[in-house]
């Protein structure tokens, strides 16, 4: 997931899950809200859903593709972007029509900063693998410049996994190299022109989240959560109380946040990951993404059309 921060002070964190009615059984891969009422979800088979009443009901938005969609960003209820497997579209009329911006690559993550600068990341097929790349924009998505990460020679055949940026210049990209059998995390402070290796492990990294300019969390297999308080210079692993694989993170402050994953797992922490509480999600479906439009209400989406509201 992305580094779209919520800065409201946190006194107590939401802990009640409500399983919402969904108009689809397709797997849902990401969720984004413009405000507490208006939000969008993307998923497999070109699925895009929209709500205007804080998730009470959802409508289908037609996109001219049946490819998997992985991420999205909307400036308002009319103008936004969706990206996925070989597709990248923009709408300016709430999804009535879509303009294709690019195609042919795996577009996995898109983030806008200050409403103008943006980072789009994904994988470019090479010798059977997805080699990481970035597209960056400084004009609200009107034009994009290509970046190709300069990874060391021993990462010559990675499978792209994901990334998280704190701002337009500073962020992380994590990959798995099947030839070497490890996961690596790289950090950039110059908008993806150069990268430095900051983490290496024999387990996967499934998501990262920049809670602020110094605090970063990552999640992994078997409930592992990894934390840095110096923006990736050092990392500490923390147990989360679950052995299920975790696939997504979202923090509403530097200390208060959530992780979700396999078998309907949702866990929360209010003390920076030292302790975690399990939430009853009401589902056994794999959960894939979390987003909090405010510090008091959040949404989780996942397999089989699952949509959950946390409040």
C-alpha cells in the first residue's frame, strides 16, 4: 500500500469489523477513499466499485478491460487513475469514459503527492521475470518519465513485489529473487534515480508502509512484522500474535495501525507493534488491502469480493 497519511490524533483505535454487502465475487486488490463518504475499490477482471455513502452500498464502474487491476488514485469523485496488469487508465467523468495512458507493463502501485507529483511502479517482463521500474510525473499525470532501478548484479532476475513512498523522493521497493531465494528491500532518496540495499532476508516481504519520515513497517510470512525507526537504516522484527501470512499494512499514526492477510486475519496495534490485537473480521477470505480515510473509520478488501468496514 501507499504512504497517504492521516494526521488526526489517535486516542483509541477502531476495533469493530462490519462485513459489507458487495456486488461482486471477483477478488478485490485495493481500496482508496477521497473522503469518509466516497471511495473506490479495484480487483480482478477489470472490477471497479464505487461508494458514495461510506460503504453502505456499492455500484459497478465499467472499465474497458478484463485485466487484473491492482491500484488506484482519485483526486475527486470525477478524476482518477486505475492501473493493473498491462493497463493504465484515467477518467475525468467518474468512470463514464476512460483514456488509456499506457499498456504492456505490470502497473502495480500509484501514489500522488501534493496533487501534482506522482510515482507509478510495477514490473517489466524480462527473461520470465518482472523487473522493477518506476514512472514519475511532475504535472499531475499529464506526462511520465521512466526510471529503471540500478540494482546490484546479484539481483539480476527478481520478481517484482511492491513499494511504498513517503513523498515524491523518498521511498522503498522490495523484491524477491527466485534464483537466490531471498527478499531484498531498497531505498531511494532521489525519486528512484539511485537505490541502496537496506534489508535482506530469506523470507518474503508482502507490503510496506511509511508511517512518517522515520517510521516504516513491513509485513511478511507467518505473521512477521518488521519495523524501522530510522527510515530503513536498521530494522527489528516483531511477532504479531498470528501465524497467518500478512499481505497489507496501514498506519493512522506512527504507533497505531493495522495489518491484514490470509484466512480473514486483521490485527491492530496502538504501541508501535510491540503488542497486537486480533479483530474478528467475519470472513475466512484472504484480505489484500487496507485504507483509512479518517482515523476512526477504515476499509479492508480481499478475495471473493470481500469488503469490511472497521469502526
